[in-house]
C-alpha cells in the first residue's frame, strides 16, 4: 500500500491559533467519508514561515501551496485534489490578486529566504569535493583561470555590487582593485573566519556546510589581485569547521585545484590555516594580520589599509567568509544576475543567525531589503510564548537595539546604520518584555571591557567607565546625571577609538538610552527593574494567601532562606536571599512573587 | 585521483551531476541525509546517525539505503534534522529527529511509505543551483 498524496497541515504556533487543528481533523474525516483514506495521508508539520497567510496547507507530490485555508475547505481539497487530481485554484497562493497562480518554485518570495551563500549548506556532504563539483563547484574558478583576465574578474565583482559581509560593507571589488594596483611581487589573500560576536554563527555554519566555496573564492581572489598565497584565520573554538577545512584543502590539493599550476593554467595558489585564540579584537583586520604574523593581536591605525600594506607589509586582501562564499556565484551567474537581488546600494543577500526569544531560531539568508518584521514574524515565527516584542539587537556588541516602530524599514547597510545599529556580521538577537535594557547594555559592555585590547585610551578606559556606570544603575544606585555621562563617554569613544571595537562599543548603550530612557529612569528613581532582570532591584516574596506550604521552594533554595511549617505559608528572609529565582521557578501555585 | 586538467574536471562534474540527478549513489536508490553541523551534532545528530544505521540493518533496508551527512540546514530550533529522498515519495525534511525516533522514521517512511507525523519541516528556500 502506498499513499498517492500527502497533505501537510501547518502545525506552527501561528497556524495552530488560526484553527489548523480543525483543518487537520476535517481533512482526515473527509478522506474517510469519501473513501480515500488509503490514498492520502494527512500529517501535521512545523511552521512553513509564512504565518500572515496561514493556516497553510501543502499537498505533495504536486507541491500545491494553499493559504488562508478554513476548516470548511477540507471537503473541497479532498474531493478535488485527491479524487479528481485537480488543484483547488481559489486557495492557491498568488503574489497579488492579478497574477496567475504559480508553482512554489516560481514564487521567489514564498518563504522569504533566498540562499546564495548557503546554497550548498544542508545539501551536499561537506567532506566530499565531488558533490561540490557536481553542484557547479569550481566552475567559477575555470572561468577565472581560462576565460577572464584579472581585470575582468575585478570588473565583474565591482559590477555585482558585492560588499563586505563582515560588517562594514566596503565594496569587495574596490578592495581587490586596490590590492591589484598596489605595487609588490608578493601579495596575500586572507579569509577572516574569526567570528566572535555573542550569538553569531553564520561563518561557522558556512564553513562546516560548504568549505570548498571558500577555497574556490580565495583562489579566484588570488588570481584577480596577483596573489599566490592565502591564509584562513579561524578561531580554535571551531573544531569541526577547522577539520572540514583541512579535509577540503587536502582534497583540492589532490585534485590539483590548489597548489602549483592549477588545472594546467600556470597559476599557483596555496592556502594555510591559522588558528586564533578567540580574542574578539582579532576579527578587526589589522589586529588579525598582527596575529597571523605571530604578534599580539592589536589593531593599528588605518591608513595605510591592508590592501596597500598588509601582512608582512605586503598588499593583502582580507575578506570575510560570507563575502567569499558569494564570489563563485557572482562569476557563474554573472554580475547582472547578482545585482538584480537586493536594494539599490546593498546587493545580494545577507545571512543572519536568528536567536533569542524567537520561535524558529536558525540560520537564515534573505535578500537585502527584506524587513526586520518579515524576518522576525514570518521566518522566525514570532516571539516565544506569546510574549511582547521589545527589540532586536543586530551586530552584537557593536550594534544597537532596533524597536517596534522601525521594524518595517528594509535591511541594508545604510538603513541599519541610520537606525543607530549596524549590519555587523549577522547576529540577530530578539528580545521580549522579559529582557531588561540596562542588563543587556551591561552585558555587552562587560564583553567589550574583557575584549578591549587596551592599546588606545578611549576604548580601554571608556568601556570600563561605562560599565561602572551601568553597573551602578543596575544596582539602583544611579543618578540621572549618569545618563548624560554615559552619552558623553560613548560619543567620545565612538569618535576617538582606534578601531571599530571601541568605536562601536557604546552602540548598545546609546541606542537603548535613546529608545528606553524611561526604563533607565525607572532604575534610577524608582529603584525598579520591570523585567526583573537586575537582581539587586528584585525582591522575592511569598503570597501567604496562595502558599499551601508544600515546601518545594524551601527545598530548592540554595541558601537556604525560606522557612515555614508544613502545610502553612512559608516566608523568605530577604536579608539572606541571593535572588537566584529558584523558588519563583519552583512554585506551582504562583505564590512566589517577584517585585 | 591525480592532479586534474580542465577537461578532466569538466568530465568529472558531468559524471557527478548525472549521479546526483539520478539520485543514485553507490548503486543505492534511497538517501537518508543527516544534518551534521555543530548545531546538529550538539543536539544529538551523531547518535541519530548511528541509530538510523542500526534500524536499517534491523529492517533489512541497508542494501538500498545510503546514509550521508551534510551541513546545517538552518533549522536550528528543530535539530537534529534528517532529509529522506527516495523513489515514489516526496523528498521530506524531518526535524527533532533524536535517536529515539530514528527507528520509527525507518519503519514509517522507508518501509511503509508513509510520512512521520509532527516531525516534518520545509526546506527554507529554493535551490539556486538547480533553478
């Protein structure tokens, strides 16, 4: 017995609340009533990520994609599709009312995602060079070696509009051109895989899923700028990515795609891996170069830019993993195709690591110009547990918080900077009403204090001072004047710090003060943290009318500071309480209250 | 393989492309593909991989099935993820495929040709290499 059709009913939270369960049951009922329950299997699935058009029903193998389905539609779907083999036209998704109903693959914007960088991730075996080659791998290299001059490669990359995906967004083609024109017999290509922001794992996943795309791009870059040697600088904390890179490099060498006289073209290129010790500052390009040279990783003033004077004083191109992963596609599909995706100034796609208080956390890739609302509420499936959205942090400790009212602005390098945040490498942390802005700012500032290399005073002293002020506010000892001080130091750091670590360290604090000044003032004047995250301002108490005296909280308390007789209301001794929240989490009767 | 020339690379690509399209690897017509990025492995993908291999042996399916690994499919919230590609069935991505449901997957999908309820997820985007 084999089923002829499969009906998938979305069981995501969004669709669930719009009666998908009823649809599911009706479909099964109808299939039985019409005597076709042996021909069709009805199953529930995870979120399709198209929630505003939910509930969604998809029929396989025809790939019919039905939106805004109602429980009453079950009969028609079974009667038409399963029995007569005809799609129910009125339920099919259309981009707009006028357009013809289209098949799933043709609807570019269905699912909202578009995978260029992640084209092979989750598709090929990353440890098989043959599978990479089968999916047009090393085809761009063929072009670069045999059909194009270095100038033509650079012109193509420039025309594509590809910009650095590490955060700053410098045009990749211009970087390559500067290095090509820079005099010198020895030049280098460096891949920056020192991904260090909290919550970011785009580069790790790209390398783990498709290491050859990076190697291919580096050889192409080498050919374009006239370099014969490349380094991949990757953190030692990424063992699996390193392992797969090593395998890939060996395979490419065995096939003659790395090494001397690649494919008989006469062009030589070799790649070595350099492991970083996990210092955040080594993601800054000049510090990274120092680290490769075996020195302590500290930035130096620019100019001269690495394209002029880089590794061991030689012209060096440094590109981020994601930037490089785009390069083979730019050459195989062409600059015109690539530049048709995205916005006017930001071309192509961006990979984001979507984390935090979101239903569908994951690694996503969207065309530039997608709005944050689409990312968070459609792809991400909204906020966990039905809580209220508070803000989203892009760019990690270098970025700022973006709030509800700005969610509809399309993502581009410029738009995010205008909102007081930045593209950054692509970490995206979603926060809900239970997150405290003071606590978050303090966390990021503590990270910057730890990671500041100490070379320049604005960053070394500024981060420390700002952290001290934030700590004071979080403990309820702040004054209103502290906010002005934070802004003053923050602005000074932004202007005067040597590199972007210090130059952007104040962003989380400054943007939260701008959007949530009232919450800062609440901490200062009312000694209150509404999210209950700032431990010193939280008081735990037991509501005697609700407490049944089960004693569970007392057993969980690590101090212990909860006392009481069996089956009688218990009491918390506030002077001993360390505010760990164990009792709050343990109580099944809502008797422990946080104030 | 020894170092290749341009023509050899092109011939290899054509050959491998054909194999990939026929979905016929090593003479086996069913593929079970396990997402093995750091995220998948942390969620137990290695145990899932082993459990699938064991279940295939137990149900005499091993001769038809190749179990492969791949990188992150992007569905971090439902790791481990497993894709099943086989004749007469639509290709399906399963999430939350911990080792304890591996045998159920083999029995339901591969042996009985039906889908495993509540574990199905969607491929997040179209494949630009094919389209």
